[in-house]
C-alpha cells in the first residue's frame, strides 16, 4: 500500500464512503485512488481542502460564530438569541428616530426599567432584550438608567444604593436622588400554528415607555418575529 | 398501476400550480408625481456576488434626519427575479474619523423579498457623531456584497 499523508487518507475515506462497498465501480475507484503516487494525490488533497474550507466545518467540530450574524442556529420552536437582538435593535432604531425623551427639559432623561412579562411557554431572562436597549440608549446619550431604584422597591444594584446612602449619612446631607422621568415596560407573547409537518411560531415583542410625570404613554413599539419550518437550521 | 390520461393531466396541473406558486411576483402602485423630495445619496458599490445583486438590487439610497436629530438612511432593495428570496443585511455607522461606532443596532437582520418586490430598509444612526454608513448584504448564509456612500 502506498504511503499516504493523513490528509490524503481522510480524503480517500470521504470519497469511498460515498459508494456502497459491494459495487464494482466503488472498488475500482478506491483501488485506483490508493494505487496513485503520493505526488499525484496533491491536486486531490488541495481540492479536498478547498471543499472543506468552502463547505464549513467538519461535523462534530466547534466553532465561534458572530452572535449578531446570520450563521447562528435558528429554531422554530424557540426564541433564539438573534431574535432578542433583532427585536432590541429594531426597538432602539424606532426610539432613537422618534426620540420621546426630548419631552424632558433636563437631558439626558432618566429611565427605569420595569417588568417585561414573559407570556410565552419558554423560560428566558428578559435582560436578553432590555440590556441591548439600555446599552444603545446610553451610548446614544439619550438617557441615563437608574440602577438604585427598581421594581417593588428593590434596587437593581443594592450596593450602589447602600453606598449612596452611606455617603449621604457621612456627609450629613440627604442622598441626591433623581427620580425616573420614564419607565419602560413590556410583554413578550407567542402564537403557534402548524400545517402538516410545517410549524410556524410568531413571537411578539411589545414595549411601552411611560412618562412618569404625565402617566401617559410616550412611545409604543411592537415587533413580530415569525419563524416557519420543519426543523432547526444553522444559519438564516 | 396504470397511468391514465386523466392522471397525467392531474399531474401536469399540479406541477403548473407549484411552478406558479414559486414564481408569483408583486405588482405595485404609487403616485406618478410624488410630493416627497428624497435626498438621494451617490453610492459606491462593491459587488462580490452577482446573484445577490439580482435578488437584492440596490435601487437607491435616500438620506435624511430623524425627528430626534439623528442621521438616517433608507436603502431600497428590489428583487429582480421572479422568485421569493431571503436576504440578510447589516448597517454599520462610522464617525468623522471613519471608525465604526459599536452599537447593538449593528445586528444582522433578515428580510424576505417577493419576486419583483421593492423593499425599503431603514437605519437610524446610533449617535450624533455618526457621519457615514455602510450596508452589508448577504444572501441567506452565502456570500457578501457591500454598498457604501460615495
């Protein structure tokens, strides 16, 4: 048997596995490939390398993918990370475009994030949605997010609240607190349907921004992400 | 099983229906003399995928300012084929030094375009420091094409 490089061996296995072993054609093909001189296998090896490079990664291997890119896994029956990112990105675009925060004279406006109700059959942390919104709004200079105040009186960052109180105590002055100008709340809903083997799931992201002073809604947003298919896929 | 003339006609009919369903294209109506005065942007295109350029042909780029004072652009894509196509796109905004501004809005988004349909995609600059944009287009999980402002 000729000496083959490990890459060539892999290539032989890949090629011959595609034919049934009992077929005369496959036997001849395998024999021909194995009897070739190693130097004449170089074009095959190069072709195999190019095929592997172009067709993705070998099965079973792990790779890093861009979480914001289109090569992430898409499940029909699940809200994937890209769905949260898409909804957040769209919400921010809409909010930046309409700029409801301009109603407040003292800029940047102070925002507090309230409850985002998960009305789906899945379990996830709603911070997957709200964190991206907060980052984009703070980076855009439109809002400051209050972390020493929270839902039911529970501070998001208790240490920051305690440190503020301690500073105020030591300084003998009450802690300077700026109350939120706006409160963001929302809901995530789902709708399921099927036709034959094809499933369709719609996920509805609803957000409401309320002006605390007036108690009126300053901005409303809804985005529906509909996924249809029979099985999960890599890429979308 | 004996294939009769009726069977053949039924098969042919089904095949025609399937072909017709896959090739449905969009008809549209708009004012002949529109009141809007879009500010068109001269764009520079880097086409690496001619197939993608047919299913998501960039008809035009319009620039404007949002009510919040941020720059915004609208790119109109047209599917020049008669089949529905899925395209992913991503807007990147850059500051006056040409550096990309990192933002959660850099997310790739998917858009399905019916045959012959024209679809506007809009992006608002994440900050007031954003000066220019760059749009990346990708067919499904295929190859990339880019549109840049000139």
